[in-house]
C-alpha cells in the first residue's frame, strides 16, 4: 500500500508553511475529533497552489477549512475537506 509523504511525515509545524501562530494553537484541538487540523489544511492548499498562507478558518460546522493564500499578488480562497484533506475548490 502506498501512503502519501505528508501522511508519513505527520503534522507540519506552523513555521514551515508560514501560517499564523493562531493556526498552530488550534491544531491539537482539531486533531482530537479526527481528520486533519488547520495546519495540515494550510499545507495541502499551499502544496496545490503555492503562495503564502494568510488565514485558515473552519467553516460549515467544522467539515471544511477555508484557506486564504496570497498567490502572485492575488488572494485565492481554497476549500479543504477537514476529514480527508482533499482540496474541494
């Protein structure tokens, strides 16, 4: 069975992907309920689109993370599924 490198490496420290300290603070809380935390959501969004993470917010009752990225001088909003870690949009 093949697993992703991200799954093998575990959580990514906030300093690595340029997220705010607030994201790091909430990572452990999100992990208790299963799925991915805001830090991983930021990492997934940045891996898909590049840029710098501006903010990560939980939406739709915690089922989705809305990640705001600064890419090429423009703000891009990426939705990441909180359970699977897949980019939804």
